[in-house]
């Protein structure tokens, strides 16, 4: 089960296993003696309290049968009650239960409106087990953001003609389809074909993308609602469009599920439990017996192993990808030539149209310095890691953020060579090279309501790809650090960056171009984009995963936090399960499949303390 919502305060609850139900009523709260009156209705409630995994039985007040609240109270309803002297919220998870004998029951104190349907509750139970989390956190995601007492009338069923795009029709004719669409492809035909079948659920990786699609469908006269913002309208009927949380949104009569850009990491929850909306949506479609479609310019290995792959025509796919210009820097001096190659001058000064977007996933002025006098690397004396230069006068330790003056510990020199520049320093160099203003953009950059000011050149971390709407060129200044990142999914994550860039510049038929500086031009990620054929990435990447026994060839969980060592000790050595680590205070638990992984993790009693379990860690 999962912890409560983010703003739910922790309660000091002393509820032992030998005291399953609150036996003493709170002051001012009605209670019923052990001999319950005939016809008493008892419900089982899961409290919305962080770290509390138990359910409790409560009596439905008899007056609720007279004023209508009792009739509206069903499995999934939200209620309030007294628990350990505090009034808390919760969900009804069972109705008309038999309580343990000889226990005094408290009454519910308030009805808080509608909540998840019984089908969604069962889906959440599965998800909490699958991702080793607690149930109430996921139930909070599936609940409306405000009190919903009733639903609006169901919208009329529109008459929608069959899609003229044959691929959209074919995708929904099979139970599991994976459609490989070029970056600039329009998924509206798939959305309308799903709507023609009935109440459909359509997921996008970001809220703005979901809002744009909802607006487009609304203009076409289709009944559409945004999850979770329009929870009641979603439950009443029609199309439901949303981002990650929409996987648990109410849908009146589910007829189809579509997940757009299934490869996007935004579908995975960063907080534990690290559930994935794509996988929940697929399980939801399976349980309902309706078709489910994933789309992506470069489907993940998990998706390719899940469903039937459908690809567009060779000409259509090729035209949908931009031209890739590879600037091979293998012959350049790695020190003297710097980060900006000579060929960038033409890109920065000679491109028709603005802006030019330059990407470098390194913040600050420098990530690696060497003393100009003695040649030694500038490192933190305590942690022995390279110091970071955030400004011209200060060095920062990346481990504990301790700052010190810019002085070499070995010889006392104050002059350094910048071996690995960050975006702050590169901005200055780009301005000199481009001979025009350059704006630095990172995840911390404040964006005014009107958007970014108009600049000819932007430079920043990958956040800049999400802050501009279009570009004449996108330039990756050092793409090799993405390809060689010490992460399991480095290749897929690198491809995702190129996909995002491709959408900013458009397809080759519209003159779209991406520039990549690299010393690895033969890498399969770059070759896949160069030839507009994402399938070139699949076999090499799958071979690596098989050799290393990594997902999707296995199931993985990362265990960290102060009590992680105790948890791993309690885990022992289960059959068929590997333990890797510790590294940086964390362990990896690897099992043959997710069923075995979930079984093993659920069998271990969690020690006290802040334990974090990440199933399917995206950055492992």
C-alpha cells in the first residue's frame, strides 16, 4: 500500500498488530456496543495517512440512510472518521463487512463525496504490489481534487465517421499495437478513431500536450474532458485526455486506450512508488478487454516486447525525420579545439530563421578544472571529487555544496584551464562566435507568462528543448556524454533527446536539420536518426541488455535510504534473485520477472525509517 498525499501530515499512531481496531471512542464521537443493532451497516476504510497500511471497520451512522448519504456511500467513496484521536480522511474499500467480535466501533463522521470506482481500486491494488508501494498514495492520485457529490448528465454520443488514415483503424483492430510514427506525425486520427469506439482514454506525457489535444477534439465537437482537472465530467462519459495521472482517471465505459509517446520518461512517477502510467494503462485495457495502442517515434524495448509493431511507409517515415548533420570531431585536438567546433560558425551565423538552440547537459561555468601552473585537477580534499565552478571566483563541492575560493591546493595558483565547460561559460563563447546575444536556459530559468524573450541563439541543458516551441536548428554541443552516460537506458534516453529536437525543427520535407558534434558518428543511435530508421537501434540495444541481464530481460528495483541495509539483510538470498551493491548507499535487486520481484519485495517487513524502493529505476 502507498503513503498519503504529499500534503498529508504524519500522525503519531500507536496501533499494534494485537489491537486491530480502535476500541475506545473519542470524546464527542458516537460508538456502538459490541452487540450491534440489527441492520447495522459496517464498512472497511483505508485511512489517508502516510505509512499506515491497515484498514479499519466503521459503523455507517443510521441517519445517513434517511438523508441519502447512505445510498451514495459505495466502495471507493471518500469519508472522514476519527482515528487515534485525530480526524482523518480515507476511502471505503469494502462494504457490509463482518467486524471482529467484541469490538466497539466508531461511526463515520463525514461523507466526502465520490472516489475511485471498484475497478480502479482493484487496478490500484495491482499497481501497489507491482511497484512495491502503499495503496493510499495511488488512491489519492485516482481521486478527484475536490469533493464530487454527483456526476453531470452523460454527454450525447457523437456520430464519428471512420478514420481515413488506415493505420489508425488497423492499430485499434488488434488487442496490443505499437505504432512507430515519425516525430512530427499527427495522432489526431488515432484519437478520433478511438472516440468512434466509445469512451476512450488517451494519455500524453505532458499536461500542455494533453490540453492541446483536448482543445482540438473539442473543436471537432467531441465530448472530451481533462483528467484529473475535470474528474466528474470524465466519470460521466466521453473522451478522457490527460498526462500521467490520467492512467487512473475515471472513464464511464472504457472502449479503448491510447498512450502517445510511450518512450517518454515523464510517464514514470519520480516519487516512490515509481509507477509507470504506460504499464498501468496497458493493464487497465487488458482487464477491460479493450484495445490498447502505444505510439512512439522510437518505441522502447518494453513496448516492442508487449505488442504488435506497426510501421509507416518508408517514404513517410523518412520525410517525418529531420536531416542529421554529424560534425565528426575525432580529428580535432580535444584540448586546444575546445567545445565549439569550427563548423559551428556557419550554423550560428548563416542559418536563415531563428532561433538556433544549443544543448549542453552541464550546468555552471565548469565541471572540470586543471591548474594552469602545476596541471593538477582541482578536487575536493575531503571527497576527492572534481570541484565545480559556478562563477568566476568560487569553487563548489558537488557532494555537500561546500564553497571555497578559486585557489589550487597544490601550488596556490589562481589560474585554471577549463577542461569541461558548463552552459554558463559556453554562453559567453557562443556570443563571441555567433556575434549576437545568447540566452542561457536551464531548469531553474524563470519563464515569464509571455514565454522566453526573442533571442537569436539559446543555450542550455535539455530543459531548453521544453522551453521553446520551434527552432531553425538544434545543436548538440557534446552528445557523446549522453551516449556514454553510465545508465542502463542511455541509448533510449539519447534517442528521446533527438526526438524532442526533431519536433522543434520539423521534418526534412520542411527543411528541418539537427546538428550533433560527436566523436562516435557510427553509434547506432546517431545512425538510426541519420537514416530515419529507429529500428537500427533495437537489435544492438537488446543484445546489450541480454548480455548484462538488464530489463526487459529481467526486473530491477533500487533500494536506498537509511534503513536500506537492514532491508537487504532481511531480504536474504531468495532463489533466482541477485543482489548488486551497495553503491552510493543503494542496492539493486534483480529478479527474472516482475512477478518474482514483487513477491520477494512484499515478503520483507519494512524497517522503520525512510526507505525508498524504486521498481524499474529509470536512471539506474
